[in-house]
C-alpha cells in the first residue's frame, strides 16, 4: 500500500535540501553498520556503490540520517493524521492522501513526509530503507493510522482493497484474492484477504 507514492517521491527532485549529513550522534545505533545497497541513494555524498549490480552484496558503512523537521512540521502533524482519518471516505482516498499522491504541488502525505524526515542512508533509499531501524517506527505509525481509520467502520473496511497491482502504481485492480509472496521473509504465501485484519489471520495485535 505504501510503496508507489514513495517511489514517485524518490524519483522527483526534492523541494528541500538539507544542509548537513552526519554520522549519528551517541545513541543505541551510533555504531550501526549498514550492509545492503545502495540501490537508489538520495544522500550527498552518496554511499559507495554496492559490489553487486542488484545491491545485495556486502557493502559495510555507517548508518546515516538526514533528519529535518521541514516536512514533518508541514505534512505530518497530528492534525494531518486526524484529517486523513476523518476525511477519507474510501480506501482509495485514504491511500492517496497518505501517500501525497498529488505530488509536491499538492503537498506531501504523512507517509512520504515521514520517510523524508528520516532520509539519509539507507533511510532515503527506496529499496533498502527498512535497514534503518527508524523505518519500523515510522511504518508502525503508518499501520496504526490505517488501523484507526479501519476501526471507524470495521466490518466494511476489513473487506476492501484499492489500487493497482504494480508496486509503482497502475496495473489491474487489486483483489482480496491476490497473493502476497514475501519470498525469503515468510515461507507461506497469503491472500490479501488473510492480511487485512490485525486480529484475525496471522496477526494478533492492537494499538493503544
Ligand atoms: Cu514507507
């Protein structure tokens, strides 16, 4: 659900250029080493090229972030999240608003803004951004936001999908019977309908 708009953002010149790139200041991740990628780096200076063309080679380097509140203070405020949840009457509009599908001219969605608030390497690389631990905090909030939206009309909103089948947008309309194959990450191949509830199927969690 989250990938297409992000890709669109990554392939477009950013309206904001951060002034500094830094190694992390003291924190649990100060010495964290990143291994995969880069595939589509967005930082300057760019990390060294990966020894393999697919980005899967070992390429040890320091985790870097390029944190700024420029985007989060405009597009990822509490009021933006409240508006997203309250004003999205369909899943398609929820997704498009969350992604900022209108492009930079119409502002950013909370999803894109969160990613560019972290930025850096690998956080600013579409293909390897999950290797920054902060990615999971951001996507946990994305999931929480979706779950709150879903709970506003639970029965109806756990039996729907919207959007096309291509990761970059487009493709034929998705179906609840389309398959989700996560490759080496998960052995089982699920249907989307198995994954649209946080308490049924393989998931069992709620947000407080
Ligand atoms: Cu994301």
